[in-house]
C-alpha cells in the first residue's frame, strides 16, 4: 500500500507512528542504560496508585515528563521493566505488570481467545453477498484483520495457534485458558480428515508437544500449559445433522456459530442462501439438545429486506421457542464489489441502508435482546475500502449504545452487563434465575450478580422435555455453559479481587445440580471442553464418550 500507510515486514497495514510503536514493542532493543530511571519512576508511580485506568496512566506519564523524563510507549515500559526484573535490578510486582498489560480487554471475559483460519476451500453456498477471494476461505477477505495474519502463516493451524499464544503473552496476558475459534468458510464442508488434523495441530501448539492422534492430544491437554476451555467452529444450518453433532463432539467442539442470516424463506431464496428457515430451526434444536452453545449470525439489509421486515425478522428470533440463541452476531450486509449483490446494486435493485436508518434499526433490535443472550458483534470487521457503498462507521456499537442510554433503555444483553475489570466482592454476589422455554427444553439461565447488578458469571442449564439426539445423556439435565468473568488468572494463581477462581463457577454448578434434582432429574451432564475435564472430575463428574456426567 503506497503513501501514508505502509506495510511493515509482517504485513500489518499501519501508520508510521504505529509502525514505530510496533518496532519498539516487538524488536528494537531498549536502551536500558538511559531509560532505566524513567522506567523505574513509572513503575513506582503505577505501584503506588490506589486505582488504575488509562487516564491515570496518562497523568503519571505527563507528571514525570514535567520532571524531565522522556515519554516512552507503554510497551517499552513493560518490556524494560521485565528486563530490569530479569537483571535483578527491580523486584517483580504482579500488580504493576497487570497494570502495564496491553489491550486488557482481550482476556477480560476470563479466557484468552485464539482465532485461527482454515485453508481456502469451496463452499457449497452461492450467497449473493459473499466475496470470493481465491486466496482465502470463502467469505473472508485477505485484508481483514486476523485473516491477513492467517494468510501470511499459510493457514497452518500449529503456527497460527503458537503465534497467537506468543503474541498474547508478549503483551502481558495470561494464556493458560484458551478458547479456540476456528473460522473460515463452512467447517462442515471440509473433509473430516482435514478437520481432525487441523484440530490436532491446534492442540499440539497448546500442548507445546506433538501427539500421534487426537485422543492423545486431548489427554495431554488436560494438564497442558495452555488448556482448551472452549472450541468454536462456524457452519451452515443445512449441514447440521444427528451424525454431524456427534462428530463435532468427537472433535471437542463446545460452541457452534451458525449462519442463519434470515428467517424469511423468500429472502433466503433471493439471496441464494441454499437453506430454509426451517432448516435453521432444526439445526438449533439439534445443537441445543446436544448441549452446544449456539451463536447465530443474522444479517439485516439483505437483498429484498426493508428496515421494517428486518425488525420483524429479528423479533421472530426471540418469539419463536425453536430459536432463542445464546449469542448473536449481527452482520449488516456489506456491499462488496465483485459480488452478485453488487450487480443488483448497479442495476438499482439493491440499496444499502444509510447510517441513520441502520442505527435506528440496530437500536430497536438491541432493545429486543433478552438478558440470557450475548450480542457478540454489531458489525462485521470488513475493511472500509472494500465497502462499495454503505455504513463504514467503526464505532457503530458505541453510537447505538449511547443512543439507548440516552433513551433510558440500556442494552440488557450479557456483554453489556459483564463485570469487565471491576473488582468483585464474592460475598455480595447473588445468584438469580431467568427461565425460558424452547421447543425441546426448559432453559434455566443462572446469573451471578454483583451488588451493582453487574454479571460476574452465569450458567446455562437445559432441562429437556423430549429425548436427546445423543443416547449417552438421554434423560439427563445438561449444563451447556459455565462462564465466570474477570481477567484470566493463572490456573494455579491467586485471583485477588477478581471474579475468576473465587469458587463462583463451582457455586453455579452446585446450584444447577440442585435445580436439576428439584425438577426430577437423577443425572446431570456437562459439555466439557478438554481442558476443563480435570475441574469437573474434582466436582464428581465422570468422563463418558462425549460428555461428562454425574449422579445427583
Ligand atoms: S455459506 Fe457462508 S461462506 Fe458459503 S457462500 Fe454463503 S456466506 Fe459465503
Ligand atoms: Zn448488549
């Protein structure tokens, strides 16, 4: 890319200032001799600060600058401090290291996300809006963040995972609990031996050693340095079958991202999705009754849609007991050159919503989202230059949130209520329950709330009212998700005031067992990621073929 924005040796498109930061963070040696005084002064001030946030950090830096210290990037301070610790010049202080963490939001949900992409491979779909970049798995663009990284690493699962772990550690995160997100096209269309190899190589990287097969890789991961606490794939509704859910469990999958996009068969056809709304319902039923967490992708502004039809469609997601997903990614349709949708646009048959219309629609949608659901995204990260026409505002989420707050109806979704980095007083946490019905279960959403009504954790319990598709846990209650918030703390570390490791997860599980027992169930199962097996064993769960379970 010529001009103002250049590409660093590793292909990151950044401004010259960001590049300088990047070089200092990743490679350039630090001149400890001349910078030691400044680093120690900042470390001392950070240690002494009663509370800490980016504004306080800026104040510290400005104050020291007035005293004649040079202004150094935070990454340099962090690296310099680590070097001084190693040299025995400065004592190690974990609080200071935590405060010097870069991009703290990355692990604030309690686990470190590691995203990897599968190789380019054909997708049976012919969706009119889907870009076709031959170098990439279908639907991804080579200049999307994350996708670019995968391309540079040749889509190698081992290298992608290992590099991501390294990068997260380099900027100060604890990476011993990993949620692995496998993205790229339609997972279920890849040959199964490729799927198995891909997952095993990701596990090899987490285990930091190679295994001859998947079973051995899983066994090693139970005590590995980077344990897998969640495995996510993305696929199409028409590829979910009774056989497929068993296979996904064999691979260790715990969460499925499902491209539903619309619940209107006419729109699905117009946009050449190649599946019906009924197939989405069937897929969700199969996945939920097999204990998976379900993240639905939904697209407003498809060809043929109007803001009114979109809002009605979104309402159906919550009104219909066959749907009611656990998480949602809202991806307003992006108009990308070279797609069939672009031809429609050129013929005047398609118009992207303007910003005001989209904000109105998203605000109205957000108001409909129940508190048991998490809105993971409100916009897809398509690089602005790829969008031929339409909204490219990168802070759309904040704008919508501000609008809702101003109207006095803030979003109630999980994400908006998470404790983030606030300290949690475990004594004050109370557990309350939201109940809702699906077409095959009563769902109990147990939420752990702080004194300020922030969400410190939650548990999803399914109480089935019809037979399970997998015989192994037929007739059992099933825990589909246990989530405790707060920055990741090491598996054996003390957690201080944060929510993780304060026994909150155990408290939620005990509560779920009581609820299941009270409702007549004699056994409870859990869809346990490989790296959480040890934890569940300690709570009395035994490992079966695909699930863990225990007698009530
Ligand atoms: S199913 Fe997904 S990847 Fe396949 S064409 Fe449609 S949008 Fe693209
Ligand atoms: Zn929200």
